[in-house]
């Protein structure tokens, strides 16, 4: 099967060899301003927006909707994005009281506060299934729905996404109407990164025809029914850059343990005879952990990234010649990272590919490529259950994102986190997780700055002892005392609920 045949099998919207024509606007288009475009969004619409990793999201139309709400328009929107987006949506619209519902992930203080106060209804979803949830009516009512998408180029029935793809392809398919923001500050060269392919409809859905993480089977365009296009808005303005803090001493110690652990794994497992395929969760810790791979002794094995987001740490590995390729759905970069990539897009596009979120996170591909998943968490309990989303079991932090897609389906799943939070006042290793996103059955190892708890093949009591050894020394005595009390009651996973709930209260 040729690459073109594979593209057809994957439902690609454009030829994999296709070059996007020069220019941003092509054909007879309904060009207007943001305020006029916002009038095409019904007051209680499901608004499906591009964006993932806080990049590639529409900016002008959401701001126009917020202005209209402040001026008296009664908006009650259900906002769905592929991942986190910028303040034009999750701050301006929320502060204008224009958002009734939000799915499936968010990372801004304004919307987070509204969710925890009950002013915005929120539901968490796995990224790999989000496109289907929207396309087939399992999440929102798509009658009178509008997809608002940022692009670098647009035609009457196609668009080229900007700095993320996410679930844009599913959104324009499901929506009744499409509004496209063409952002002149996002370089046209971004089209070189995009590999758009779409899955069919069950039960006739074919496997995604990727045989290697760096293979391309699609092209740069996302197609849609020309009758849906309501407005095209010419905009400017870069994404709000990702802000990565400098690695802390705790980050660096976790990174050292991760590097040592992976060095042992590549020596002992046939899974990594030729290459090591990895995924990291988005954020400062994940970005810092990428550096561990640059220092790790992997022999002559290739290092390959297959995950959701390309962060600055991966650019460093590419520039150092330590990373063969990177596949993601979003360019979640700092200001400096954006500058590096945009100024040398042609070179980076030889090694970097962006895919739709239901491909980057596809369980079958995570399994097919044998990806090592490395994600962080709020807390982990003594039996290996992991809480990624809710402080004290109640207050939503951001969402599960794609961590479940990778943690459950990877042949080796790692959870990495500092041993304490809140300035050392809270242990992140706890007797019983106050909320569970990933169960003991899906987590293979937990890494803190105090070491690695390899949980594979262990009984619950054995897991507990290994996890206590990775807890902060200030809390190990209390955790061991808890295990002694819980063990008096017997059981496969001994638990003392009174004490466990007391720990939750302290968090």
C-alpha cells in the first residue's frame, strides 16, 4: 500500500504531498469582522473551538461574544475544546457570565473557579474519545452548534489549522455552522507540520494506517461542507505562550530517577531493542523530565516522542540530535520556543508532525508503538490508585486530559510527582486517594524525588511498602503506622477508613 493509499484509507482531507497555496484567503469567502461573525453564534449554542495545550484557539470571536454579553446579550454557551485554551475563552467569556457548560479540559483560574463554585457545569472526558463524543451526540446537542476555528489559511470548504489540531476535524464535521479566524501572526509554514487523517464511523471504522510514529498519511487541510461556512475573520495575535518554570531541585532529582529507570528498562526489555518511544504530560515537570532523556544512556537506540504536546524540552532534544522524531497534536511552546520553531519551521517539520487528537491519543496506536507513558498527578495512594484532577477529592484542577489514554494503554506507565505539595505541608503519597482517575491496574511505576516504586507484579501490601519508601521522610512514619492499623483488619487491600479520611481532610 502506498502512502497515498494509506491516506485514502485514513480518510485524509488532503493529499499528503499537497502544498498549501501561497496566501491565506482562497476563493469567494464571507469575510467580515468579529462582531458580525459573533452574531452567527446562537445564544445557547454548543460552541466547538479549536485549541489544545493553550495554543491554536480562536481569539477575536470569543472576545466579541464577551463584549456582547457585557452589553446585555444573554449568552449561555456550552464550550467544547480539544484541550486547554487561552484567556479569550476561559477568562473573558467566563467573566462575562456567557458560559454555562465547559468540556473537557481547562487550565485557567477564572474558569476553574467558576467550575468549583458551581457557576459553570463541567464534565471531564478522555481526549481520544472526545471527537466521537461530539460527532455522535454523546456530549452536546450539535443542533445549532458552531465551530469557531483558528487557521492559517482557508478556502470555501477547507482550512489549515494553526498551532494545534486537537479535535478540530471532528468539530467542523459535527457543527451546523463554521466560523474561521485566519490569524496573520501564525506563520503559513505551520501547514508543513500537519498530518490530518480522520477515522471512519463504527462499525466500519478501519485501523489508522500508521506503521511508525513519524510516518505521514494525511495532509495539511481539514475539509468541511462549504454550506456550513458562515464567516471568515482576519485576525492577528500570537497564542499566549506557555510559561515553564525553571526546574526545581525536586524536578531534577525526579528526572535523575526517571533516567536511571529507563536505562535499566532498555537493557532488560525486548520492547526497546531498537528504540525508546515516550510520552510526557504537559507542564513544567514534564518539560523538565524530557531533559533526563538527553542525559540517559540508551545505547544506540533511537529516541522517539509520541504524545500530545511538543514542548521546549523536545526542541532541545531535536537540536542536540538526541531525538529522531516527535509526533503530537499541539505546539505548546514558550515565547522563545515559538520563536525558534517559527524561524526554522522547514527544518523542524522534517522531524515534527502534528496529528488530530484522536490519532495522537489513539489507544491502539499507543499500544502499537509501545509508548512509555510518563504523567504527573495530584496524589497517589499506597495501593497505586492515582488522582490527577481533584484536590481533596473535590476541587477540580484542570481535567484528566489525555493522561488516561496513555496510562491505561501504554505497556509501561509511569506516574512522576514530587513527594509533597503546598510547600511541604501535604504528602502526595496518601493512604487512600481522595479521587481516582487511574486505577492500580494501569500504573506500573511511581517516581518521586526519593526513588522509584516499581509496582509491576506486586501484591497490594508489597506495593504499599514500596510507595512508603518513595514518600517524603517526614510522612513515612505516619504511613507505616497507618498500614499497621489497616492490617489489623485484614483484607486483600487493608484499609482503615477513619484514618484515610482524616488524611483527606488535612489535604
